[in-house]
């Protein structure tokens, strides 16, 4: 009886540790996007000496919010979630195999497909639709944000004097310069996502291979 209690407490401690570990993985995924966004905010506040327009800050902030949602569907976070639910996975796999047992003569075999079970289980861990489009969404949003930012800062060039026209041209150039920060941020997030996505999938494959050998 005492051994069962100790085992239960140990399982609870392991589960709590896994949850904390996955929380750290999520923070790791958002580390660079957060610091990059803060960097541009500091530029907008003139704490760092480079100009960032309010429109660029808003658009970068929108991409950052999308990244907060997508991070839970990254391969790195998914691998951590799977690792924390290994016991549940083994239990469900055992039930899945048991439901598909068939007897041929004196031999009992299972016609269950391990790959099919893995695919179904993996879709419960994360949304494949988010995972498949994330790498393309971030740079696309960045490019779109750049065009929106340029459009918002584009002067009408209605000035008649050379001095006023020169001022409008300088405003256009400065607006274009800050607009490209949105694209830079989107591309940066895409590269960051791809790195952890591939690394997470590799870890997931290794975990599955180890479980399959048991």
C-alpha cells in the first residue's frame, strides 16, 4: 500500500515537472520574438537611437500576437507535450492494440497500424494546420505590413515649392525605412519557427522510435 502511494506521488511530481518544462519551452520559443519586439519599441520611444514609426510598432505587435498563438503548435512544444504524456500514450496504445486483436488458429495478433495511431495521437497534441502554415505566415504578414506601413506614410506630393517637395520626399524615405522593420521581424520569426519546428520533430521521432522498441 505504501509503495502504491509513493508511486502515485512520484508520478504526480513527474507530471508537475513536465508541465514546468513545457512552460519553459514555450518561453524559449517566445524569447527572441519578445526581445526583438522590445527592441523596436525602445527605438519608437527614442531610448535607442533609431526611428520606428507608430504604424510599424502596431503591425509588428500584431505579428507578435499571432506568434503567441502559434507557439503552442511548434514541433518543439509538441515534443515536450508528448514527453510529459508518455504514460497516457502507452495506455492508449495498449487499448488500441487490444481492440484490434484477432485470432488466427492458436495465434493472436493485432492488425492495428502503429503509424495510424501515431498520426491520430499527434494531431491531438498540436494543430497541424497551424504548424504547416506558420513558416509562410510570418514573412507574408511582414511583407504585407511593410506595404501597409508605406501606404500610411506616403505623402500626396501636392506641394508647389521645392523646399516643401524636398520635405515630403524625406518623409517618404524615412517612412519606407521604418516600414521594412515589419518585414525583418516577420522573416526573423519564420527562421526562428523553422529551427525549433525541425528540432522538435526530430525529438518526437526519436521518442516514438524508443517507445516502438519497447
